[in-house]
């Protein structure tokens, strides 16, 4: 058998290399792992859109993406009732964070407000009584050492249930007549008792008494 010429041998070698090139490239592609990649060599342009999922991210990256930057979440971005008590950090809501007039009766817990929270001089009769006003009463002549009793029905739907009625006569009322109050015969009235402690008949005449109903 005749030995091939040098030119033919070179041509056959070149053909072998050419035929094995694509296969070698495929083998190389399959054998490339993360350890073979140089740090920072893969850029965003090399990553196909939509191929990176949460499982591909580190725990630190997921936490960072899940925490909005300060000032980025406005009230318009929050769904109604989306922020509840467990979502608030202890001490996160201070008085400066609460808008004036935003806390209503339904937002205040039972027994949450004690006397220390009430400013001195800020409460009026309407704040501590179930009813208050003026009762115009006329006892007529009261004999010496005697008493007269008048019943009053406050306007509106006032109901008494073992309440306390405080009654105050005007400053010009006769000092010799003592006035006390008591609940009436039903839960809609109260009575005022005027007792004359003088030695003569006293007729106070029609008088306006101030009253307040206390639910103790």
C-alpha cells in the first residue's frame, strides 16, 4: 500500500479537526459550571428576561426587595385596613403621627382614660352628667318647721336608674329653707324637697333651680 503524501495527510488532519470542532464546542458548553465563570463576568444583558425567580435570590436580597425605601409608600398606596396592630412596631405610632380629630370613641378602649389624662378644668356638666338643666318650681307658702315637695319631669328622654340628682337653688333663695332632691315615683321624674327651718311661714315663689343627673 502506498503511503499518503504529506499534502494529503495535512488535508485529512484539517478535515478531522473541522468535523470535531462543533462537537467539542457542545461538550465545552455542557461542561461550563458556575465555578468556571469569572466573578462579575455575567451581566444583565446576558440573562434572559423573566428567567430569574425568587429561589435564585439570596435571603438577604429577598429581604431587601421586600422592604420599601423610606418615604416610598404613601397613604394612597395602602389598601383600607391593610395596616393592623400586628403590623405596627412597638412605639411606632406616637402622638405626632396621629392626626387631630382622627381618634373617635370606638378607638378608645374601656377604662383607657383615667383622671391623669384629663386636663384640669376641661370637663363641663355635659361631660359628667346624663342630664342637666333648670327646673322651675313653686312650693307655695311653707309653714314654719314644715316641708313642701315638688316633682319635676326633665325634658327629653331622661331615665333615672338609681342615679343621683344634684339640685342647686339660686343665690337669692331664702337661707332658712333647705333644699334636697330625691328620685320620683317613676324613672322619668325627680322630686325636690324644700324644708323651712325658720319660725315663720316662707313663700319662695316660682324659682329656677339648676339640676344635674349623675350616673354613679
